[in-house]
């Protein structure tokens, strides 16, 4: 299995949960997480991923087998590495919403 397939499966699962949470929130009239915090979190996580992945790869902490990555890189980091923060940014607010969120409001 290549990292691209693994990354796309994580993104697809996170997107399905996010869409499900949005549909449920719309049907029930529940509060949803706004797009602004999600986009700001995504930008912050992508920048941090770019910086720290490149530092860790450059220092030799780990490396990727060339046969398993797409070959597209941002610096030393393969683009597949950026899918995991994106999946987290989609998945965590969706789970928060589905599991009840801040019911005290």
C-alpha cells in the first residue's frame, strides 16, 4: 500500500464524518462549528507540519521509501504527510458535534 492510498482513505473517512455531522446538525437545528476556526486551524497545522516534517526529515529522524510516496514534496516532506492534519481538522470538530459538543450552552 502506498502512502497516497493511506492518506486518501484517512481524508475520505474524515470527510464522510464531517458531512454526516453537518447533515445531522442541519436536520436537528444544532449549532455547528464555523468554517473560520476550521480554516485557521488547518492553516496553522499545515504550516507546522511543513516546518517540523522538514526539520525531522533533514535531521535523519525518519525517511520515506521512494516506492511508497507520490514523489511530490514540499521541501523534504512528501505531500501525503499533509493529509493527516487536514483529516484531523475535519474529523475532530465533526466528532465534537456528533458527540454532543458543549451541551452546557
